[in-house]
């Protein structure tokens, strides 16, 4: 989340108490974020977005088909 609000690597390292080896292996993936966003269909010019599907409430009948033990 710190990367999403434009925190630089030094700020992230300090806040998370990361050492260089750990932050490079676990946090900084070196993936170009704008490219990843554009390939997945998200706009590259906005910092925050939401998944519209997260706002959907599927019908109970569909949930029961996908997860038969949902009522237990």
C-alpha cells in the first residue's frame, strides 16, 4: 500500500524495518506497475481503483451451487 501512495523505497524500508535483502526479495518485485495495470485492463493514470465485481452480491442459489456446504 505504501507504494500505491508514492512512498519511496527508503520510506518503505524504514517504516517496515526491512533490511535490503528482505525488501528486495519480498516487497520490491521490480514489476512495472503501469504495464501491469494496462495489461489487466485498469487505467494507468489513476492511483486508486476498485473492483466493481466486489460490490456484487450474488444470489444464494448461485452460492449454493459453487459452495454446496455454505449453509453448514
